[in-house]
C-alpha cells in the first residue's frame, strides 16, 4: 500500500541491537538541543515526505 520496505527497516527488524541503537540515535538527536523544539516535528515531517512515508 505504501511502497517497498526499506532495507534498513528489514535489517533493524531482524537485529534488535541495531534497532535499539537506531532508536537511541534518534532520541539523542531530538534531545541534544541543537534544533529548536518546534523544528524537530517539521524535520520529521520533511524526512517522511522525502521517503514517501506518511507521518
């Protein structure tokens, strides 16, 4: 319905340590304070749009 599953998603689904590390990376970027709080959801929306993923 939404297109092909990306290879990175397949890898993370089969390797919990990689999935945990990817989640930590995303969380650390969000919590770093480098982006203003209001910009974080806009960046997520743009990345989802680029990847053809609904957000």
